[in-house]
């Protein structure tokens, strides 16, 4: 068996070193084809959107910024089970669990809670797998149009519980909507 007949992919392609004719070496045909494509694009409708005035409609499966939910009493839903961190393909979620102390029943639902819950927004790919993996329905991706605010330091892109936990007023508003 010679090396000429072996092909790892099974798709062996024969290459020829055919000499170009005089007219082919001038590349006039190729230049003319390129000009025709350019002229054709001149008469097509433009797809540019004038951003501040016009806004593109969001997709129905759009996933925006993360938020940690609170229940109707304002307590955090997260029990620090770690399912969201395991499901995250980009490994953007880190958490540290802690035991609830006496007197913190109004802050946390279960005996165990996430003392530290951080999402590295530089690594996050907004896939929504953390949302699907959570058994307590504690994390979800909102429909806000602001994804991640711009910053100049890496530390500003690590969102802790201060930026992720749902505001108490919003949790109370959700309760009022459920009761009505």
C-alpha cells in the first residue's frame, strides 16, 4: 500500500497544476463578476436600523439578565443546591452554602441558603440552562433589554447577590398580582 492511495477522511481530491491561459491570467472575468455583485447590492433595500429611534423586536425566546426570585413573603427561594452551577456549560456560577441562623426565618425559606451567589457575566452565554435546572424555581432570566452594563474593570462583571436578588418591592407587587 503506497502513501498515494491512503486518505484519512476518505475524500481524496485530485489537484491539477494546469497552466492558466493568457485571458485567465488577466483576471478580467473574475473582476467583472465581482463588479456585478457590487452593482447588484447597490439596488437592494438597506437592512440598517437607526438604533436610538428604531428598536428591533425581541425574539420570543429572548433571555436577558439573571434574577434570583423571592417568594410572596419576600424570602429568597434559593436553597444553594448547586444544580444551576452544575448545569452551567460555561461554569459561570459559583456559590457557597450556609445554614440559616435563628431569627433569619423571614430572610430565607429553607434551612440552607446561598451565602455567596455569583455569576461571572463575562463567561455567561445566556443559555438558560441554570433556569431549567433549578428545582426551586429560584433563578430566571428576565426580559429586560439591558443585558450587562459596560464597565472597565473585570470585577464589575461579577454579579453578586446585591445585583441578582429581586427587589423586595417587586416581590410584593408579584404577590398582589397573584391575589387579584
